[in-house]
């Protein structure tokens, strides 16, 4: 006997094929149809699996769901505790999950599997473009974090220094970081370079600053020596565990918080790899890097997203009135 969800339509018992085999097959077809990074693909797969599990728990056929069901699901997500933070999902997280679900249903509409997208009429959370819940870091806090990594010794110390340098100096997403392969490293017009697939399946390329390149090279040299291989024979994922498996995003989360605690950062327990991405944007803008260059470096389609990452954008030191006054003074 199931319990009805307030505000949702009466549950409809699905067939086994519709609920288990059909939607899962649709999900894989949908993912294959899109140019996505492996990290994004895995995140979308989890998002749809969450919806299918919710439907299964209510004996609801997801191919017959209405916007009322999606609304009920959204309310449940808003009260769900994120295991990583110990707090309920943020509006941005809920909005992202519903966006993935909407894309999935749009694909099903095109296939003729459903008559309409039920997410279209659902009540999605409002997400401020001018605010992010991610805890940011000041430049001196990033320096302290890197210094804590530099002070470490042991078999994973060089790898950890390389990971932190890539996060801090390039502002990579954690999914982009752990998806990197050695084959992504290269040289272009005198630059050490990195090519990879970013969010949305877009091809990206970035330059490695000298310090970042040194950290990566030191790690790879140590890795080659431990495997008794020539440096040019090391292959596979760029960042690996002691067993040679690809480092995962959860290990990077733990690494950032552990080093932040060692560095004495007050908000260490709330930091994430994304905190370094925010710090990258804020520091780059503070150093006078044009917004469009920071936007390109971060792979943002919309400059408003880049501005949201810039925590110092409301600093009165950057008020344009000073530049206008200084120019007028020079003319006078």
C-alpha cells in the first residue's frame, strides 16, 4: 500500500518494462545523443536515476508523470540532505537536477515516448545569478592551502601538489580535473598546454603557468620512477591512486578540506574544490584580467555566471568612478 504525495496526481502503476527497462534505455540513448564530458554524463545519469527511484517508490510510471508529480519531487529534493554538506540541497542543486530531467523529457518528446515535457509546467526554484553558496577563498588563503600541500611528504604528496596547483591556477571544475589524461598534456606555440572536454562537452584548452607545469612534471617524474618506467612511457589518467586507478572527485574533496584544516583556514569544513574555482575568478579579476578572458578560461557560456564567481565585484575600490575621475584629472 503506498502513500499519496500531497499535491501530486494519483499514482499510476507502471509496467515492469516501462519503469525498469524503458526509462533506463532512454537515459543511455539520451546521453549518447549529447556531447558531454564523462563527469557531466555521470552526473546526469545520477539525476535521472534519482527521479526513476522516486517514481518507483510511488508506483508511478515516469512516462505518464505530470507537472504535479515533478512539483512533488522538487519539494522532496528541497528537504533532502546532501551527504557531502550535511545540509539540504541548495536551490541551485535542485534547479540543476530538474534541468537535467527536463532535457531527458525533451528527448522523450522527440522520440514520441511521451506527449509533452512535464517539467515545463513545474515550479522550479529561483536561483540568484548574483550569489553563490560556495565558500570562497582570499588569495592569501589559497597561498596557505598551497603551502600546506608543499610541506607534505609521502607517496601522494607530489600528486596532491599537482592537483591543488591545477585547481588553484586554472580554476578547473573537479570533474574536469579528475577526467584529465596524460594525453591531454601538450605544447602549443611555446606554451605548456592542457586540452580536455569541459562542461557541456565543449573542447577546452588552457595554458599551464611555469609553477603549475613544475608541479605536474615533478609528480609525473616521481610516478615514472616508482613504476620504473621512462617518463615518456607513463600513460593513462593524469592523477591516480596508489593502486593506479583514476583519482575520484570525493578524494579531491577530502584533500582540499584536510589541507585547509592543516593550513588553519576557519571555514575548512565547508570548503570544496569549487572554492578554488571561485578564488581563481576573483583573483584574476582583481589583477585586472578582462571579464571576457576570465569567462573564456572558465568555460562559461554566459558572462553573468563569471561575474557571480567574482566575489570582489562589489568592492568599492573597483568603482568605475575612480577611473573616470583619474582620467579627468589627467586631462586637466
